[in-house]
C-alpha cells in the first residue's frame, strides 16, 4: 500500500525492488535512482495496530533541486498514506513517519551541482569552438590550399586538428579544479579516473567541433552554428531543468547530449566517490556519440580535401 501511494502519481517511478541495501546503494551511486525507500519488517503490523510506524528514506542530494522536491513529496505522501489507513477496532489512527536522510550533499546546497555543471559547460564550449574556429580560419586565410600541395595526407591533417584542442582543454582542467575546490566541492573519487573520462568527453566535444568546421565556410558561420548547437545540449543536460520532469521524448533525446552524461560522471566522481564500475555506461555513451560524429566529419573533410 505504501509503495502504491508513491507510484500512483507522476512524482515517482519504481525503478526496482532491491533485495539488499547494497543493491539500492549501488543504484544511487550510478545515478539510476534518486531515492531509496526502506520498509522495515513489521511495518504493516504496526500500521494495522494503530501504532507509530516509520520507514527509512535515503535521497540522492547531488542534485539539490531534485532532492529537495523528492524529500517534500515523500513527507507529504507518508502523511497521506497514514490518513488513508483505517485504524483497527478501538485503535487510534496510525502515524506513518519517514526517516529521511540525504546523501552526497547533506545540506542540499545547489552550489556544488552548479559548479560541476559550469565546469562541464566551459570544457564543452572550449572543445567545440577551438577546432571549429581554427579549421575555418585556415579556410579563410587560404592555408588549407597551401597545405594541399605538401606531402601531408588528409588523415594526418585531420588528426592534427583534433589533438591540440584536446591537449589545451585537458590543461584547462587544472584551474577549473582549483575553482571547484575553492567553492567547497569535495572530491570523493580519484583524479586518474577523472582525466580518463574527461578525455573521452573532450573527444565527443571535439568531434562536434570538427563536424561544424567541415560544414562551415566562414568563422562567423562556424561560431553561430556552434552556439546554436550548444543551447539544446545545455537544455538537455539537466542543469537548467531536471530531466525527470521532461516529457518522455525529451528524456530519450537527452541521451545524445554529451553534457548530460558528463555531468552525471562529475556528480558521481566528486560527490559520490563512484568509480568506473558505476560510470562505465556514461563513458560508453560518450564513445558512441563521438565515433559517428568523427566519422561524419572525416567523411565530409575527405570529400572536400
């Protein structure tokens, strides 16, 4: 009856019935669940006897906006569940009380999530604009025409335009980490995992930038296309509006946003201490996004070379 009271509205969707707390905690760390409800043994008997009954709730606080709404809904639904539970003969109305705990961001400040979102957005924008502007600028200056008469092969030039933006963007991670630390964002994960996943994310962003460069003729056109493409990715990343509150087709579309997956990675690494065992689906998604874009950019570039 308690589970039904949660899932009967659009506020919550039952992800799974976990058989142990370890399974439930793993779902929280992977970002698959926003909250875990633990119903103790004898809960139904206490409600039927008209006694006070409590159940445990753990809320993922990495996204403070979603966590605050989830906690408020849980407290409201617990009160509603108690009101609809009839007391036994000669017994008083039962009291159902949730014991809510917030993990990963106990004070529910939105600063940490917004700082990680800004970190991902800055890296994304830099990795898109650098290759797009650099390649188109060489088109305008006629440098590519001069390169065509040299022994350099097309794939060598294509790779040469990808590697420097990735190196520069990787170097920019150090001042970003300093700013994040000054904003009191904890680092529960490890740096090698961050650098590896950041490189995969940059590969997806640079692939978008190279694709923009191959279809643009002027620098202004490349910048306009880059910024025009940034806004949908930003909207679908979950930093502006929770993805869970979007229509179903938008939730499905958000899976093609590299920002969405990388923000999940950053939240898992910094706030939850997650490792590759929890974050590999997002790394795989970033790889799946980057490979077709790189191939499309290479195909267009090779035809125009």
